[in-house]
């Protein structure tokens, strides 16, 4: 109980700091310099818990300040840091309890086993095509038996494209707004189509299973 309460309190505290101090964070990021790099990483990590400012905006600001490549490295570091902290907090506070609860439902436990066997591919896919909220991925992976290294590697590779695109768009915004919007638009179109195809495939599979049963 103590671990759960501590974890919940820490979750709330992190989100509260991000929400109430978001203007301060953004101001320090826009100022540039060494401090701005550290602040950017911390603020992106906070948005992994809850998007107090949409990630696309934060990445765009960072990209505008530091350029596409440096900005990508900064926001990717922050995104990975935040995801890992959330993963480890969920594991510390809730995995034992979650595993006991799952054991009561064999069918759910079966789905968890399938997820764990295909953990790398599953996490990588939902990072590339965010059909599941990032926070849910962090928490569900944390309370499962997925190894931290598998989670870290899949998260790193899966988050790289979005970080690169958002920073690239942000870095070109002041010089070429049309190009920036084109980058954003193309990326979101690709993601939307991929998500639609995925959901449609899931629907067809469910219909086929129902017909067979």
C-alpha cells in the first residue's frame, strides 16, 4: 500500500509541477544555452506523464531554438527519460498488485502473455503509430513482465521519427512556414492512414473470429 501511495503521489506531483510551471519551462527553453538543454529534457520528460503542453508544440519550440538535429537529440532524450521513469514507477508501485489481479482472470492473463512474447514489436508499433496513448503504454509495460531493456530499445526506435519530424518542422517554421506545415501535414497524414489500416485490420480479424465461432 505504501509503494502504491508513494507512486501515485509522485505521479501527481510531477504533473502538478509541469502544469503550474509550464510557462517558466517554455521561457527557459526559448532563452537557449546550456540551461535550456537541461530544462528541455526535464520538461519533455514531464509531458510523458501528462501533456501539460502538447509534445508537438514543445518539440517545435526546441527545434526552433536548437535546430533539427540537436533538437531531436534533446527531445528524444527527454521522451525516453520520461517514459523510463514512468515505466519504473509503475513497476515499483503496481506490478506485484497487478500480477495478482491478472491471475484472477485467465483470459486477460493470456493476452498479457501474448503481449510479452511480442513485446518489442508491439511497443515499437504503438510508438510509431500511436493508436494507444503513450502513458498507457508506459504503465502497462511497467506492470507486465516485459524487460526494461526491451521497453527502452523499442521506445527509443519508435519515438525517433516523431521527434525528428516535429523538430524539423519547428526549425523551419520561422524561415519557411509553408514547408513547416507541409512536414507536419505529411507526417500526420501518414500516421492517420497507418492507424486506419491497423484498426480496419483488427476489425476484420474480430469479424472473422466471430464467424468461426
